[in-house]
C-alpha cells in the first residue's frame, strides 16, 4: 500500500479490469457470507431464516454507517495519490480509522441496549422467531467492530490500487465461515448444536480473523497502528471524511431503514413471505454486489485521474466500466427471470417458498440492468467527490417504495407481489434518472476536457 498502484497511465480497459476483478471477488465473498448462512439456516426451516433475516437488517444498517469512513477514505486516498501527496494520503487513512472505530463502538452499544425494541418493531408475532432474532442480533453486535474495520481496510487498499490484497484476506475469512457454519449450527465434531446462534458465532469469528490479517498486512505495508500516529490527526480531515462519506452513508442507511419498513409490510404476510424476501435478496445480490465491485474500481480510477487532472481518461473509464456492468445486468435478468425457481430451491426446500421465491426473482429480474447502471454511475460521481447527487436520488426513490408497496399490495390481484413490483419499478427509475443527471452535470459541462487526446 505504501507503493500505490498508478491508475493515471496505461491502457484504461486493462487497468480497470485488473483493478475490478479482485474487487468483484471481494464483493462476492461478502455476499457469500450471507448466502452460506442462509443455505445452512434454511435447512432448519423458514422460521430460522426469518429470524436471521430480521436481525440482519441491523447488521445491514451498521454496514451502511461504515460508508461514512469508507467513502471518505476511498475518495481522499485516491485523489491524494493522483496528486502524489503522501502526507495527505496518510491523513485520510488514519483519520478515517478514528471515525470508523468511534461509530462502531457507539452502534454496538445502541444495538445491545435496545435489542428487544428493535426486533419488536417488526411485529413478528412468533415468540420462537423473536427469541432467535434477539440472540442472533446480540452475538453479531459483539463482533460489530470487525464488520466496521474490514470494509474500511478494503476501501483503503482498493483506493491505493492494491485490490488483490483485500480479496485474498477476505477469501481466508470466507473459507473459515464455510467450515465453521455447519459445525456450529448442527453440532458436528463434538461441538454443541447451536442453531441460529451458531451461524452468528461462525460469522463474527470469520470477521475477526479477517481483521487480524488486515492489521498485519497494514503494518507490513509500512503503516503503524499506535499513538504515534497522532501527528496525522487533523480535525479538518475528519470533517472532510465525514462530508464525503455522510451522503452515501445516509443513502445506505435510508435504504436499510426503508427496507425495514418494507420488511414490516412483508411480515404481515407470514414467515414464508419473510423468508422469500431474505433469501431472494441474497440471490439478487449477485448482480448488485458485482455492480458495487465495478463501482468501487471506478471510484478509485476516477479519483486518481481527477486528482491528476486527467479528464481524458475519466470518460473512457466510465464507458468501459458501464459496458461491463451492463453485461452483468443483462445476464442477471436472464438468470433470475428464467431460472429463478431452480436457484431458489437450493436455499429452502419447501414447495410454497420455492414457488413464491421464483415469482420474487422474476419480478426483480426486470430491474437488474437499471440497478447496475445506477450503482456504476454513483461510483463515477463518488470518484469526482460528488456523493450528494446519487444519494438524494436513491433516498427519494427508495423511500417512495413504501407508499407504492402499501398501495400495490392492497390490490387483490397483486397481493405480496405488489411489494416486489414497488422495489423493481423504483430501481428502474433510479437507474435512468442517475444516468441522465451524470450526462447533464458531468459530461456536457466538461466535454472540452474530455476531448483532450488520450496517450494510450
């Protein structure tokens, strides 16, 4: 990481591809954590899936808070590298760590204190599911610090162009989780049978292993984690980190909060509907996590080139990334629309759930291309230091899912499918709108800069 990878020269497509592939791998690893939990927990039954899925809203909300430090670090570090300012890069790294740790501790305390009230919000109506949800939430809350630090370390390495390092480290955590999930859930090899709590312990243990390896790698790359780093502590940089990260964090927190409200609407349709949403969203994550990987690569690429004032490379990089993301979107649409039933059956072997899950995936499948466009364009905006525009687009239209879902689900012919259509429809609108805004706000005003000759 001390030797940052230069993204402001060389073949653009090749540079982006080499940077993006490990990030995509890391994204799939993060998705795999949840999928593996769902696969094994699904063998316990729909009630267990509903419990883990409900508690998962709050880990999702916590992950959203990570963006305050992560996005600030990614943009600050990448732009500092583009300007070849080593001191500024160090300041963004260490001050983002301070912000990250403080928020993680505060959020952990809040989750543990108000655990019953948070789970009670969903009106699950089943004491067994409620107890499992609370137990799962408490355990993952204890390991929340690891869930905060790992994405931040990943973001710092990615912004430096060293995306292979977090991929390898997160892979180790995934293997750990794959091994210990069934062991702790079903009590294999002499371990006690722990059910849902076993899945929680396996996950936080894997995250802890990843954090330790990240710290070792961080130190090996020339950085230290000690009080000596106080020379880098800068109130102005902390403010900049928060200023860059808060809009995206609000966007993701809003997304998680609105999903909780939607979850409450879904809960009124029973545990099968809850399980369908939880498992279905994990399957759908194939496309949006891939798009997030491309977006993270684009943010680092655009950030470094923006810092180096290489506007000629920015547009070409955006087009190349958009092409790859759109290919993923089209593939995901075909997969979810035509093979949804077969895919869903892997997770929950119950006829009713499989049928409902296939419908969920088909409806959400129609929005995959537009979702990839939205996420990729948001990454380009972020690299330019504009996190506000994609945030307000997301917050407004994601928020509108609630009244639309309530209205459509009240139509007898649609029922619970109306909720799925509200999610799919708003995703389509967000993708189109953000692309139009990028053209109006970035491409048209800077068209003369984009016309500068490219050296490769």
